[in-house]
C-alpha cells in the first residue's frame, strides 16, 4: 500500500497517530534497538522528507523535510 502508520501508546491509551503516504521502502538501521528510517515520496524532486524512528532506549520519532526547489525572489 506504500503507507506507514505509527501509533504511539502508553499502556492501552493511544497518545498519537502519524500517517505517511508514498513510502517505497523502510531501512532498518539497528534491529536490536529498533531504529529504522524511511523517505516519504522519494520520487518527489521538490521535497525530501525523512522519518526516523527509535524504540530503545527511549521512543522517539523525528521527521525532517528538505526543500530542493529554489526560493522565489
């Protein structure tokens, strides 16, 4: 389906849901500590969005987007 949904829970209570579309692949960087990353819409030439997930030693989700298009004057 090329989509990723991350659901953050504390006990049985959902505290956040993040959905990402147009994901072609997920790269596992560190299986033991649960570190992985993926690009959102990797074929888009104007924006590159990188999502990094870490499960241990603490849960963390970082998203960053880089604009590759020139700024209008």
